């Protein structure tokens, strides 16, 4: 089952372009979108633990570099672009 996640990382992880390249290289990440600095919305069928472990492998990051991957559940609210909310709620990008 597809799930929506929020991935937040500190500056030591890398640039946004580096993180985008890592996410693109991960078969576990079905889709992603960014809007807020140092964060991405991810769609995956894997658990947060599995995503975290795989991201750590492909990024080559040290264990002391900070990031979190947490599932976005129905009890969430905020001010985001409509395309981001669509992705989070529907687990697919909004059709053009």
C-alpha cells in the first residue's frame, strides 16, 4: 500500500540537487515533491525504517548526520501548495 512521508534533513546531508538525485536513484521512492527548504514529500510502499536505511546506504551519509522520515497520516494540516496536498492525499501527482 502506498504511503505519504515527510523527509526532513539537515544541511550536512547535501544540497537539494544531491538529495533529488539520491531519491531518483531509490526504487523504493515512487514519487516525490519539494516545497519547503530541507524537506521532501515522498510516496512509497516501504516503511519509514526501510526508506531511512536505504537512503543512508545510497547517500553514503555518516550516522551522525540528521534526517527524519515520518509518515503523514490523516491528522495533519498546514499551508501548502495544492499540488503538494494532492500528492500527499492521493499518493500520485495531480494530473495536468
